């Protein structure tokens, strides 16, 4: 189409308001009598949007406004350049340019969309969760390089799920986070086929490996006199066995979080409030560090997670533990130990700071002997 005149505007789609109260910002191209709307992957609440200046108002929207301005300018430059060369542009050609496609491409690459999605999504999630998305990106690239969004359907999801099974990957997180990204692609109207939703959500895998009470005692009593640098790791690991706390929460624990025999804090990973009673063993560990720290200081000295896990392997060898020790194993041990002591799963869920019971079930591997005992005492025959 030969272009006589055109305008490029940023428009807030208030008819597509999301659950969080934000609306998508679309770039609208008006050329002659033809209108094209393009998703910009940016969102803002209506109250912060000035439709006259076509930008966010108030503090904190400098980056958003710069992005919108850059995208408008890029589209304007493309049309002006084509016009100066006397080149007519079709709607598809402009759409392809907007979506970053070359003349040889007939669809948006998943990797290009995913990169943009992660860049935006990472602003709202914890670093510990970002790692799962980075892993997913690598898995998708390994499974099918050059994957296009339009190729993602139910059949693809089945094949990718089988790949995750064969490679012993974390299916629960990989499928969950992939679906999260694909839902965004649908909202942005860059993915039309929604048959991928047909793949049932994967249940979290039950983590059956945990430490028994004798194994905990082996770690507690093993001789580290020749390796004093391992003492901090042992104390932190045992503390997690007794409280169920994640490494990120243990290392962030301050004196002010421990009052009247309870630990109260906001969990680093989930931002969910946690309140857990402290038993005698955990209190003894706290006492080793408590008086050495100022009121606003962390109870445990700083140490990296990777260092702790490396030290735990050495401790496991010294204590003659056949299982591979890693810090998160302490959390599994806490949940399973409570369950094997007939603690109600609702209380376990509360003490582990879970939002859903399904999360608790995945952390509580049930003792095989206990399951056998339960079945021996169950009568499936009716009484006459």
C-alpha cells in the first residue's frame, strides 16, 4: 500500500484490564484509512496514564515512557524509510517488522518472545524463581532450536513433557512456567493456538529422600575438630532440620525475628509470613551465635549457599551418611519427621510456610514401614 500519511500513537487498552489492575499499552498505526494495532508488552494502571501525552505520569515511569517512545520512533522510521524508497508496504510486512521477523521468517521465534517475556517478568519475581525460567529457556533451546510460537500446540507439549521425563528434569516447574509464558503470549495476541492448554498440569514430585533420626544424630556427633570451618554449615543445616526453614531464610534470620520461643519472619522466596515454634535443639544452636550478634544483625555469619552445599558433602562423608547431603534436604527431613510423628498435615503446612497443601505433600515423604502398618490395619471388607 502506498502511504500518503500516517500517525503512530500509544493507546491504553482499558477494555483489556488485567487482574492486577493494569491495562496493556498498544501502539496504533493509522495510515491512509487503515488502522493496525500492535502489542507493546508494556502495562500500566489507567490512573497513571495520560492519553494526551501518551505516557505514564508520576514517578517511576521513566523507563516505561522511554520504551514506548523508542518503539513508536522505530516504527515511524521504518515507514518513513520505506516511503522515501518508494516501497509499498502491506499489513503483513509491517506486522513482521513489528514482531522482529526477517523477510525469510514466517513466524515469531519462541526464543525472541521468551527473552522479552523474561525481561519483563523478572521485575516482579524473586531471583530464586528467575533461575527456573532461565533453566526452562535452556531446556527449550536444547529440545528444539529455532522453535516458532505457532509450532507450540498439544502435540508439542506431549513431546516436550516426554523429553523432560527422559532427561530427569523438573517437570512440575518446567511445565508450570512454560504455561505461564504461553498465557502471556495469548494475551499479547502473538499466539493463536491454545491447544497446548490440553496438557494436564504436572503434580509436584514427592521428595522421598530425607534423613532419619539416627542419621541426624550421626551428623550432630561426627568429629569436625580437624575441620573447624565446617561447624557453621553443620549448625545451619541441623537448625533447618529442626525448623524446616530454607537456606535463604536461615541466613537472613535476625535476632529481632526470634522472640518468646518463636521465629517470625517474612520468607525471602515467597514473601509469605512464617511463624514457627523453636524446639530445644534449635534453641541450643541459636544460643551459640545469639549473644555474639547485635540486635539488628543476622544470627548466622554470612556464607554462600554453594559453599554450604559443598561443605555438606564433606560432612556427609565424615558422618558416613550414604545419602547425598544438600541444604534443602533438611527441609524435606523436617516435614517428613513431623508427618512420621503423626503431626497433622495442616500444622506441617503452616510451619513450613506453604500456601497450598499440595506443596506440603511434595516435601513429606512417608515412611514405607508406616504405610505398610497402615494397610495392615485397614479392613476393606464389610462387617456382617
